């Protein structure tokens, strides 16, 4: 009986979350202006033979496969909601595994419950609003770099793959023996290819950090090991180049009429379309207030490898999002800023991983830990406030 009970309720949190997000995404689909409708309309056009799949086709093809390549919009919407709900639950599950791996004695009931609670709260962790952006600009998303969003199906779908890459990257960096058939290298290669064909945003920051992590330990004695570790970079780079040619030269599967190209713009050219230039530094500082506060209170986090990797991802993501834009019909779509949302989630997660052992000791009663905890819950409350903001405004901005 105990075995059956354990078998039945072992993953009850995944089931409950899937049901919750299924209804949440249905509501967003029907009543909030999001990218979901644009993506499902694109799938209908593919099925009607009017356009071909985009070079980042995985999400659209999977939705089509699940809906039976139908021309019925209702079935395509159901498949879309199932996939984004499942992706969000997968994000939660990988987050929970991260938390377990950085906690001892995970069978302790308090620790297990605390980990589940934190993993759930991270799904709603959002940038704290201020009076100017909330009441004057009437924005919560566009003036910030949040760690979560609800309106772009392809980013939601790719996030658990990016988290899995983060996890495998931490493993590979510690490997002493590496060969062509090493399972971590194979996993990173597969995850890299899948991420590129879903939405390549995170790969733009993963590649330079991954390359630097290889270069850091490179010498002639470990040349062979460095070559094997570079396999995901080599294969992924080829895939990225082919995808770039398909999107910007051949315009295969384009959503819009006209040709686009990638250019270097002036700093924050995309953000400046939506918010005043003077406010951009304010919005950015508030966006990163949690990791900044953790760094101020615990300077030793700079020796914590997950934080350093997440910080490096965020640095490259920030540079790309600040200066790289598209010219053409997608100029103000912010396609080179998506990676910052994933990187912010990883940065917050890394902070939580660092703080987690302290939660289970008397250190949780110190003033700085109480302040950090209060700040964390303020971010979570902001996440629920953002959902209400979308409900009342009818838009994700």
C-alpha cells in the first residue's frame, strides 16, 4: 500500500502545476494580446501551403504534429497550450533538480517541502515595479529584464532546454576524462542543436561562455580533451550559420514581407523605442536588484561556479541585447533580447543555489539573510502583480 501511495503521489506537484498552467495559458490565449495567436496563425498558413516552416521550426512542427497537421484552429491552440504548459512544468522540474543537487539530506521533510516551495515561487519571480514605470509608462515588462514571461511560446518552449544546457555545462567543466562518446558531450551537442532549431537566443550567450570555459584550462597536454569538448561548438556553429543564411538571405518561412539583416545599433536602441533614454539605467538596476543585493551581502558568491557561469551568460546577453538589432520588418521586435530573460532566471537560480544551504542552518536568522528573503518574496509578489496587470490591461507590456 505504501508503495502504491508513493507511486501515485511522487509527482503530484508536476500534475497540479500542469493543470494550473494549462488553464492559465488558455486564458492568456483567449483574452490577452500575446505571440500565441500569431504563431498559431502561422501554423495554419503552413498547413494551407502559403508559407514554409521557419529555420527555427521545432516548436511549430511539434504543435503541428500534436494537432495532426490540421486546419482547425481549436486543435492547434490545444496543442500549443499543452506544449507551453509542459515546458513550464519541465522548467520547474529541472529547477527542482538543481535545488536538490545543492542540498544535503533531501529526504528530510522540511527540506523537500522548502525546495518544492522555492521552485514554484521561482516560476513567478518578476522584476519589482516602481511608480514611474507602473503608473506613468503603464509597463511592467517592457521597461525591465524579468526572469519569466508568459507571452512568447517559443521562448517558453526553449527555456527548459537552456536550463538543461546550463546544468550539463557545469558538469562538463569538471570532467577530467573526455572522449567522442562522452555522455555529457553528447547531451550538450543534442541540446545545442534542439535549442538552435527552437529559438537560438540562449545559444548566442552559451557559445562564448562555453568556449571561454574550455580555453581557461587549455594547454598542449590537454589538447585532445579540449577538441572533444569543442564538438558542440563546432556542430552548433555550422547549424547557426546555415540558419542565419536561411533567415536573412533566403528569407525562408518569414512571418513578414521584406528582407531583414543584423546590424549594430546605438546603445539600447530597441529599449529606447518604449521607454525614455534616461530611465533605461534605472530600469536595469531595478531588474538586477536581487543578484546585486546577494552579491553585496555575500561577496563569496563570486567563487560559486554556477553564479559565475550565469553572470557570464548575463554579461554576453546584455552586450548582445544592448547593441545588436535587426533592420527591416522585425526591427522593433527585440529578437536579440530574448536571451536576457533566460539568463536572468539562471542568475536568480544561481543566487538561490548559493543561499539554499544557509536556509537550513541558523544563518537564516541573520539580518542580511532576512533582508534577502524579503527581497525575494517582493519579487514573487511582483510576479503575481504582473499577472493581474495583464488581466486588467489586456496586454503583456
